[in-house]
């Protein structure tokens, strides 16, 4: 029996060992991309973008992610482990804007440059800890929130009741989208936010939370969800309540399933941010940093409103 | 005679230890980054939080119980301590409040189980939700962060070059081992799990000791919360999700039977280290995070298969 354990362990280690990219040529720098999770199409697209860029540029790419999007501690462990393997550069999508700071400081200590992707680091916390990042690549989430708000204002003709599904509080991306959205709502007193609750970025919670919201506020005319996953969950809840098409649903991310939903009309709009481009730009800029070239410290990738007119899936990606 | 006795009592632990060593040797061969002082300290540090929770869980599982609430209790203890600390409470008192919150939740678990006669699974499942909700209500869902350097020393400080969390973990295990093998609480823990009827008949206050065991488990979750908060420089109300499963896995890999009545804390420590070394090693090797879950799950299953076979052989 002891042998069985040993064989299983040995076997699985050897099996996984073989999975390693052949790293015979050591002159290729290794760039690591640490994602929040891989249980989300948004991050899978990002991984794809990073992979394509690394192939084109001839660098080695390692992609790692925690099992759950909320698990900052696991993400920190992954970063600590990658530091041990002496990767040349780290690209991180922080699972917590403040919580990631100690990990960045650890990378700084051994001289590994850090690029932050998608979710901003909390600047005061970074400064207080004496941490340094080489650059930030992400979309303009504040603007995205505004675009979503303007769309809803226009669709409701300046008057009505709306609900919001928030992401995890403390995540810069969700907070910025919310801020942008609320800014527009504040300028349009005819529109009232009757409910604003978190569904923790998750699809199933989008369903249950919005189902409950609908119970309390059946008069809701529009919903802004800070991510498409939550929006798609809410779409199911709307369909279960027999209100398909009666509530304007606006999501964020514009991954392919959401684009399909917009085509079908179950969602009215979504905000496109290209995680594929983020992954690609992150790897490109990491290489610039490694070569000692100067990069723009804050690279903002634009957002785009996706409605029925332009919702065709971007199959090229 | 003596060796035979030792082999019988500790043989199972040698098996687990052997597994840990074998795993380490394999990793040593496969990657140059594994067997370095800095990486081994790194693994020990990463293991500390789950290992400390698992020490308490070992007591609970030896009584044939289970505690599903540890992750939520950790989150609640963390935010309570963090809020008080930022509110100006002296460091020592704030730390006590963290452990105290965990202890309080644990004692409630214990009372629900021993006096309220609820099955441990149900009582702690309820607490899992209550403590998580309490943590969210307490913070309005936002992380609490920004602590003094003296507090952060709990995570970044070193004693003789050994990271402070590792020192705390070792201290917890030495004390837990002492309590389990040399005190009344320890002996009764085995007695309750081994044969509750017999324990009652021989005059053991089962209600009291069972409550204490859950209190201990909660208190250790509070201690783990302090380290986690210092490590991330932030106390999150959503921290510790699924930690109960990591802790239970460590206990089970370490040879403690879920039926109760037997087990050791050092087995649990080795179990926690096996999980930590696996996660670390798989990342060093660049294995995809999807495959990692398969490997970790398989190791848990194989370890328990091995445990059952060992016990059958012995009979």
C-alpha cells in the first residue's frame, strides 16, 4: 500500500513534470502571468492574448491562477512560489487591490519587475509599504460605468427605476464602474437606484440575488450588472419571472456569450473591454521593461458600448 | 519490545512522513528551485495558517466531530481584531480579541453540539453562515486594512531567520501535542471519540470537554486570522472560504480517522505540509492550476486508502 502511494505521487509528479514547457534554451526570459482565476472566460481570453504575444515575441510564458477569484492568500502563495523560480517579470491581476501589496513588495525585494493588469493596486497602500510597480494595463472602468449609465438614461428617457449588481467591494474594477455609473445617475434625478447589491462576480449569485431583488421591487425597469457573468445570471432570473425583454439589462466585459445575449435581446447592451488585448499588451510591455526600455506607466485600453448593431462576436480572437 | 510499541503507535505517522520525504525528493529531482532554504521557509510559511486551524480540527475530529465553520470564524475574528486595532486598541488586547472572538464562536458550536444535541455537521454548518454574515455586516463587505509595522511583524518578522508564522505554528503544535498526550483534556478527547458511552459511564464530563474542544478549534482559527491579516495587511470578510476543507484534508492525510478515537497532531502537521509542498511544487513546475486540483484531490484519496489498508493490516 505504501508503494501505491509512492507510485501515485511519483507518477503524478512525473506526468506533470513532462507538462513543463521545454525550457532548454535558457536565454529566453520567463514572464509569469498571475490571474485572479481561470473559471471566468474574461481571464481565459486574457491568457490567450498573453500566449499569442509570447509566441510572437519568443518569450516563455507561465500562467497561474488561484482556484477562486476571491482567494488573495492563494494568489500570494503563487506569487511567492514564482519568485522562487526566479521568473524575469511578473504580470498580476490582483484579487485584492490592497491585499496584493505585500506580494509586490516581495517581488521588489528580489528585483523582479511587476506589471499590474486589469485591476488597479491601491496606491496609498502601495506607497505606504514602499512598493513599486513598472506599469498598469487596464481598461478605463470609470468611463465604462459612465457609458453604461448613459445608455440606460437614454433607454429610459431619463425616468425610471434601476437596480445594480455590484462586484466584490474593494475590487478597484467594480468600484470604478459603479462610481462612473452613479455619477451619471446623480446627474439624472428622474432615475432612481432602488437596489444596489453585490453578487460577488458570480453567475449563480447574479441569479439568486436578482431574483430576490425582483421580489422586492417588481417595478424595476433596468439593471446594470458590473460584470456579464452576473448579468447573465440575472437574465435567467428575469426569464424565470416571465419578464424577458421587459427589463433593460446592461452588463460589462462583452465576452462571447454576453454578445450572443445582446444579439438575442435578452441583454440590451454590454461594455466591451478586451481582456485579450490586456494579456497581449501586458506581455509586450513586460518584455520592454526587461530590455530596459521605458514604458508608459498607465496604459488605458478603451471601452466600447456593444448593442444589437455591433454585437457580432469577435471570432478573430 | 519498545521499538515494536513505537512502531504500532507512531507507524502511521512514519508512513505519512515517508510520503512527505518521497514527495520532496521527487521535487528536488524535477526542479532546482525546490530544495533551497528560501523555498522551504516559503512553504512552511504558506502552510502555517491552514496548519494552525488543522491542529484544532484534529481535536474535533478525534472526538468524532467536524467543524465546518473554521474559515468563516477566521474571517469574523480577523475583521473584529482589525477594526479594534485600527480603532486604537493596544496591540496585545487587539490580538486577544481576535483569539477571543474565535474562542467565543467555537464555544457556541460546542454548546450547540453538547447541550443542544445538534449533530456537529449541522451546528457548525450554521455557524459557518452566521460567522460569515457577521463578518460582512461588521465591515459592510469591505476589507479592513492599513496596520502599523509592529503588527505586521507577526507575518514578516523573523526569529533566528525563521519567519514568525512558522515559529507560531511550531509552538502551537508543541503545545497541542502536550495537551493531547499529557493532559486530562487530551485523554478525554480520545475517550469521547473512542467510545462516548464508556466515557460517560466512567464519569467524564463529556459535555464540558466536548465544548472545550470546539472552543479550542475556534480559538486557533482566531489565531490563524491574526497571521492571515498581518500577511495580507488586510482583514477581509470574505477570507478563508473553503479553508475548512484544506484543514480537514490535512487532518485526514495525517492519519486521524473521521470515525474518531485516534489521531495525532504531528500527523496533521505532516499532512498540512504535504498539501503545502504539493501546491508549491506544482507551481514551481509550472503545472496548470486546473491540473493542480486533480493532483491534490488524488493525493487526499490515496492517503486515505492507504490509511484504511494500514488499519486493516494491523487488526
